C-alpha cells in the first residue's frame, strides 16, 4: 500500500462547480497534513494545512478524519484559475510524504 | 525575497557531465529537503538535512548523487556522470519544525541530452 494515495484524476469540471479531492494515508502515526497546489512546471505551493476540526479558507474547505486516515479538500464555486494539480502531503517526524497529485481542469 | 531560492532555474547538460545545483532555504529553517519530480508524478524524496547533518538518503540517491550542507545554511546537490534518466525537476524545500509546513523553491529543471 502506498503511503499517501489520491484520486488518480484528471478531473474535468465546469466553472462554478464544486470539486472534492480525497486522500488516504497508511501510517496512523502521521502528525500533520497539508494540501499543496502545483501549477504546470512550477513548484508546489502550500494551499492549506488540515486540522481534525476541519478548516476553511474562502472557497476551500479541508477535513481530516484520523480514525479513517482520510483527508479531503473541497473547492466550491470553482474558477478557471483553480486549474492545477492538487497534492496531498503528510508529515511523519521529519519526513514529508507526497501523494501523486490529482490534476484539475476547470472548463469555461 | 525571503523564500527558498534555487539556482540555476534551468540546466541543459550532455550525458556524462557533472552538474551541481544550489538551494538557499528560508534563513531560520534548519531542515532542508531535496526532491525530484518527473512529469505526471508527485515529488520523490531524495535526501534531507537537519542543520549540517544529512539524516536520511533515499535509495533513489545512487552513488552518482551527493548532497552537502556544509554550514547548515545553503545546500548543494551534485550529480556526477549524468544520464538521460536524470532529466527531471529538482526541488528544494525547507521547514522550521519536523511537522510544520514546508516551503519549496522554484526548482531546477535538468535536461540531459
């Protein structure tokens, strides 16, 4: 089993739609969780941290379920500029473990 | 700019040549990471430093690869006798704490011809 697994994608959704990304992690001792966004041929950029209580930043909502070892990201009212690859990232001690990413295409 | 910086941004080299990349982390970050990323894949871990100590190396890091962080500040990644399979984006990241968010440089895109 891979350490961090994400939906393979790509997701092609119309502008204005709601998009949900899912991620699971294998090590229950994992300590912190993040979503990164990566544009084509650019570096990953931190989108948001993920907390057990759930957190929201504008149109973006992240959730963590430690019991199920599951992380989600919801994007509401999607914009063309949301088109990118979304990477699920888990930290365990000093390790930074990435999923393969899910590519999102927002269609006009 | 106080973010992570990498140099050069692009490098084209002939197979068999040696290349060296540099990473300057965020100044107060004592943890520095090197990753490699190929098209359509997530970043793959290569190695990391806590201050000047190299604490872990991936099995991806063959004996042609070496990394240093001599004074616990900037780091270099050298690839000797480059092969076409080394073509990738090499990303550097730094973080302050073991479980805190990491910040990435813009990467060095290596093309081996």
